[in-house]
C-alpha cells in the first residue's frame, strides 16, 4: 500500500511540474494587463492576409493568428489548432466574456473549426479569408456558429 501511495504521489507531482517548450498551462489565467496586451498586439496585425496553415505576419490562419498573438504578447505558448485550443482552458459562458477570452465556432459542420480573440464590447479579432479583422460577435454568421468560449 505504501508503494502505491508513493507511486500516485510521484505521478501527481510530475503533473504539476513546469511545462516544457511548446506546451501550455491552460489553467493559469492571463492577467488583466496581459489580456490588454493580447488584444493590442492582435490589432497590430489587422489587414494581414489569410494563409491556410499560416503562423506568421506574412499570413495567418485563425489558430496561427491566436497562437502567434498570445506568444508575442505574453511569451506563453498555447495549442496550435482551434480544436486543441478548445480542449484546454476554462469554459466561460457568453454572458461572462472578458477581453482575451478565446471564442470558438463551428464553420465546417464538424465541430470546432475556428477561433477568435474576444476584444470586449461584443467584438472579436480573428483571421478569416479576408485577412485579420475585427467582427461583431452578434453578426448573424458568427452568432449561429458560436460553440463556446475558453479563458486561458
């Protein structure tokens, strides 16, 4: 029994160790200063062209934009795809959205396929076919495809 308790303790404590490069700690919420930095950093890339699989200011897809913006603003790495991002973080109801929360949408008909950064005041910034832009969350296209939100 003592060996089992030690083994469980080792497993649990290893799960709490700092994460390595390329990993994220989705349970640690960004500070209010960080969320403003995330939103302001995202705004710098308005007009950047859309590029499927794009992860740099030469061209972004939606999750590439979110990943790049968060890394640039906070130094933290988050998962690369919208689906992987949706699996992490803390679920937030639409009525409790705050700046910096990630918004998820089903644009493919097969689950989460798009991600955006909430800017406050019902606005979001994201990479779409027309490039990085700001949209209203209550826009009929986005509103009916909304899946949920996560706070990192």
